[in-house]
C-alpha cells in the first residue's frame, strides 16, 4: 500500500503529522480489506505508534503499540521479531516519567 510506505518515509524524515495522516489512510484500507486482526494492520498500528512517539505523545504511542502488540501476539506469537520490537517500544514508553506523557 503506497499510503503505508509513504507514512514510513515521512516518519523517517521526522514529518510525523503527515506520516500519521498517510498511515491512518493505510490503516483504514488494511482494516477493511484484510481485517482488524491482520499482520499488516498490526504493522500499521506499530508505525502509527512511531508517529505519536515522534510527536512526543506518549499516550498515543502506547495506545497504538498496544493494539499492534495484541494482534502480533495472536497472529505471530510472542517470540516473533516484530512482536518483540513492539514490546520493546511499549516497555520504553511505559517507563517514561509521568511528566513526559
């Protein structure tokens, strides 16, 4: 999905608002065509979490990493590298001081 790829590139360029916009478009497409519990939907939630993290919105990041993690555990298993990476990011943002959230 081009929206997905564009969102990742925009995040890498630190243009998180535009990255978030494109990733939300991709999420809508993936959720409607592949389903809410598909691996591609989970990856998109993960990258949306990256957008929020880049904007210093820890709550938004945690929500989306959490959604990705639940799907990944169910579909890929807890030891899959994608699941582990999402868990690592969840752990990192949960350990931030409350005033950073």
